[in-house]
C-alpha cells in the first residue's frame, strides 16, 4: 500500500515500530498532492522542502502520540509558516505571526504540517475552487471544502476543519469520509478566524473514526476500546427537516436503525421550540458575522462576496436586545436538549439532504447540522453508502455535550455494523 | 469643566448639539494623557495627530450614536493603527493587519480611537507598569489595568477591557469607577487575543452606568429609562468567599442592603457545587491558556513570565476527559444558577476582597468574579465608598444571562441610592 493511503492510526503504529519513516509518509502525501491538486484544488499552500525537513526532524527525534503524521489545516487557521488567506481576496498572501493553538499543539505531539486547505470565504458560503475528488464536477461541500477533499483524496490522513453550522459534517458526508465536530471548545479556537463565536467549533476530517480518537484524545486503539464496551442505545431523531432528505437516504437510515435490534430506543422528535432554535441559529450567525467582519466591511467592502454582504446586512438588522434573547433561548435549549437522550445515548440523524450536487457554486444545505452546532454537542458523520447517482452520503450521530468518547465508540461500532 | 472630565453620555449630547467638537474633546483627553501618563502608565500607545485627524473627520461628517467620542482599548484587542503587544515582550511592536470587531464597530458608530491601554501579560497575571491613579504606589488591579486607570484618570471617557476571571470588575473597583462585564458574547471577541475562550468576555470601563448603556446598547438616556421602571428586587448572595472580604466592606454591603427596604429579597447562598465550580473555573482557565499559548511556549518560552509558565503547566496536567467533565458541570451550573434568582432579579455581592493593595506585583484576588464569568452572566461594579485607607471599593451586581438591560437599570438606580 502506498503510504499516503494509510490512516493516521496505521501510520503512527508503523512509524513507532520503525517500519515507516515520517519522511517517506510525508513524501508520499506530497506526491499525492502534486499529482492530484491541479484537479481537486484542495490544497492552497504547501511547501515540499519545509514539510520534508519537518518530517526528517521527527524521524531523528521522535516524540508525541502523533509523531511523524502529516496533516493539513483549513485556511481560516493561522499558520506562521504558510500564508493564511481566510478564503478571502482581502487576505491574499497574509502571513500570520503565530501558529494557531491547534497547529502548535499538533506539532507538540509530533505531527507534521503539510500546508493549508481551501476554505469558503471566511468559513461561510462563497466557495473556494476545491472539487469533490470523487467527481470533479461536484461540490465537496463547504466550508471546510479543501480539508474534506484532501483527506478523501489521500493527500493527508487528517485535516482540521471548522464548523459554525454544518461546515465539517456536510463536506465529510459529500466526500465519503468521517467528519467529527467535537463538543464546543474541545479544540482551542486560538488563532482561528472567528465567524460566529457562539458556535464556532474546530474539528476533524478523517478517513476513520479511530483517527478522530487518535488526534483528539491521543487514543491509539479505539477499536480495542470499543470492543470492550456494550453497544449503546440509539434513537432516531425526527424533525420537519426530514422532509428535505432524499427518500433513498431516509430509507438507508431506516434500514440501519432496523439492524440495531434491542439497541434501538424509541424515536425522539424535535418539538416546535427546537425548530425555532434552528431558525435562530442562522440569525445568531448573521448577527455575529456582521460584527466579526466590521473591519473588512469598512476597509474593503468591494472584496466581500455578495452572499456574505447580504448575510451581514441581515445581521445588522438584528439589535442587541433581540440577539441576547436568542442567546438566552439557546442557553435554555442546551439544557432541554438532554431530554432527547432519556432512553438513548446516541441520536441518529441525516448528515445532509442527500448526495453532493453538481457544480461548486452551492455547497449544500446545512439544515441537519445547525441545531447541534448551536447546542455545542458533539456530532460525527460516518459513510452510509451511495446515493442514486453513485455519490456517498453519511449518517450523523449525536451525543450529549461532553460525551465525545461515548460518541466515538458508538461511531466505531456503528461503522462496523454498516460494513457488515 | 474640562472636556476630558465629561462622561461619554454628556459629551455625546454636547457634540450632537454642536456645543462641543470632537476635536476639542479629543485634544483634551490627549492633553490629559500627556500630563499624567508618565506617572499612571495607563496608555501604552497613542498618536496625537492620528486621533485629532480622526476627530476632525467626525466633526465634518457626523454620524453614529457615539459620534466624536474618544476611547481606548486594552492592548489584547487588535488595532491596525497601533501596535498591539498583548502585554508580552514576544509581541513588542507587533502590528495586526486588521482592527478587532469592537474597534471597527465603535468606529462605525462614530467613536474615535485614542490608542491602547496597558494589559497584564496576555490578559493573565504578570502585570503591566500601570498604576492606580488614585494612589500611584498601588495596583490598579488587572488584567485590564490600563483601561481602568486611564478611565479613572479622565484620559478617556470609556475603554474596552476583557474579563476571563475578574479582569474588568476588579480594576474598576480598585480605581473607583464602573466596570461592566456583559453577558458572554455581547461584544464580539473577533480580533481579541483569547485566554480561555470558554469565558473570555469583552466589556467596559466607564465612569457612569449610563455610559455602559450608551456604548453597549446605544441608549443615550439610561437615567430617564430607569426612572420609569420600578425598583427591582435584590438579594445578597452569600458564599464561603465572604470570609475573605474586609469586614468594613462587608459592613458597607450590609448597610446598602439595609437601605433597600421591601426591595430586598431573602439572601441566597452558593452551595457546595457552586463553590466547586469556582475551583473548576481556574482549572478551565489553565487548560485553555495552555492551549492558547502553545505557539509562544514552543517558540519563545524564555519570554513568558514564571506565573504564566506555571499556570500552563497546571493546565497541561489536565487531560481532555477531565476538561470536558468540568465543561459539562459548568454547562449544568449555568442552568442551576437561575435558581438563585427565584425571588430577586439582581444579586448583590462584593466586587473584590477590599481596597487595592500597595505595589503592582499582585493585582488582587478575583474570587468574587470567577463564578459569574464562567456562568456567562452579566455583572457590573459600582463604587460603594472608601475603605479604611481611603481607597475605593465597589459593590458587584449580577443578573441572569441576557438580562443586561435590567442589570444596567438596577445599577443606575442603586448608584443613585448610594449617592443619597
């Protein structure tokens, strides 16, 4: 197997056993980028010499749970070694003075930064040039488009993304990989361009659930842990959003739930208050992004996309009292959401409406993600098969705030069940 | 009266009535800085020509609720016009490429940036050179030391500070002014150096409650609004922390509570779980600041203070599972804290242990602030008189999350009662 096809967990073991060098692995990932990036356009900055030099250092002085493992970071995450443009022409060639927290922390753990992955404008909607590697005519989803496309295309075993509505779960689902949005605040937002700080969450694009556990918790054998745990109870979560899911996706999820036997708890339903919270999520986003981009709006309005300009205008129309009311309601809903878990540890929900669409102008609906992001709950999408046109889709699993390890274990077990 | 002695509310009215120019007001503030800053050391960067030029523009093309009003910003808040050193020698002469959200937003509202105010290292503990303007041998408190000292010394009518434990309330109390920490997320944290994102809050140092309402809500007549409202009910909040408050401060608060008559509700008491949450607050801080400063720790450890280095080491010893457990408990406590408001809209609590101490090495205890900051609740301190050595202290008022307007109205009414 070419090294770039290895998962982070597999590669870490081989490197620890000295059966693989970080240099060889990094070189293989770089070759993949060089071979494919002209088509996929997932990586917006990389430097072969720099990455290989860093990899050799890891070979010479190993240390850390991620020793020698290459990674990419969405280009809203500051890097001192690479330009960071936040997906905006305003910041072309901008070079931050410091690495973001997650970059510095992964390096502390031995990981090797390969470069930067394409992002939609300021992690919002106006898309990057990145393509879905499974079908280059199609969107990879957004806003973590480059991170998802790169990992799906074996350019790196893992990449950081960010999610403020559905920007990790959606592209992961569209690209047929695993997307993990941890509990709010799990990874530090230090040095990450904010969008809506009430809900901005740093997370991972990976090709296996195990890799999410490795990078997040430093756990090298999730599969072993999962085997020792009983199967959790799952409940399918219903909402009016389901009307927008493709009928075949709905059928796939019903079929999966049917396989759960006595580990399936009664379905739960999002009531009208939660549906209102889903609407508030976008208003909170608009209010906050209008504040976040106040400098750019004042100094370079002509370089801001129409979509973002309109969204900011919607945010500007919301006054502080209304914003605080929505935040109060969200705070109350964060407690009330636990009632959905009365009979189950894990909720099952679509990740997207369906397959990735053709074209890259529209990165797809985030309707199945908005609530969980605002509620700060950990969610993960794992591949659930292919839709009618042959593109992948995922199933989303959701756990209570802070229950990230139970979520990862559940996802590992469910992925096995799906593969059976 | 010299213009620099005007409150923001007073000055805004005079400017709107064309009885005062922004240029005259700004010049007066600059003269005050020039006369006093060698002693007070509150302002770390300012530029007379730049500020006056900005003020003249406001006079020529007025607009915005804060038209022509000068302000300062704590030096953890990015400014493109002024260096931003985050209180750290690592960032001496660092010049951000963009203004922080609050800077750009205040400028949108017509306010004139005067310059930057001293901050403790990365808004933590290692102090700046700023002095208490009321007694130059004494600490102004921290970490928003320069913001509090400058406003208390009439260098600017308002200044932005940040609070992650007690960094607004404490220095305001020590300097005899009003400190307002709004509900978490009220002001955007965009472009503000994070410390502990779970609790970092941008807020205000002002000389009147009215000014807090003007800058935050754009309300120019808080006093008029307050008169139309009934007096809210207040409850004194008890906790083991009170053992650390100066006996005379305790007596002053009892005396104030005694004046409330039938607007005083029965006292409430922080139970053992809340006391545990106060301890968790520091652990969450340590865990998060260890992540936040990972880059600086890797690249310039010799330029980090001993205090912060030790704090980060304590944070590094906390694993992610323990951190998530504390965050879960904090999330639950955010709901439970509402039970303290069963009979009262506003809690009364000390702001500090007592008066500012001599020397600037120790910026004072934040024990009376930690819980409310982690709980994301709005709090305000208003001056309550003088302690035994003749230095001021404040009383802290606390409201439910999102109840910022009721808090400001209550503070306005209570300030009148104290003044009687």
